[in-house]
């Protein structure tokens, strides 16, 4: 991502437009008298850990014949 430079006064004056650009993926360096003092960029999406094992919790029921082949299965093949 290429970060554009914008002065404090311009950033303050056009903050709404700059935020819209950041939401679209654009990044900015905020400068004070030509010196970079801050960086403004989109926030990275949070990755939630993968949770497995829902069947092990209470309230889950599986028929005892779940793995058995149905009697009429041959009709579908």
C-alpha cells in the first residue's frame, strides 16, 4: 500500500474524505511542517480462532444407527 502524505491542516479540514479513502484501503502519513508524525491506515480484520468440537457439548444427540447404510440405499445408486 502506498501511503500519501497530508499536512495536519489539510487532514483536519478534509477528515471525512480522508476517512472514506482509508475505508477504501488508502493510507496516509500525517505530517507537521513536512515531518511525518502519524500514520493512518485501515485496521486489519480480526481473525477469530477456529473452534471445533461442538458435538462434544451437551444438547447434541446422534442416532445410534448414524453410520449404518439404509436398507433402500441400492435404489439410489
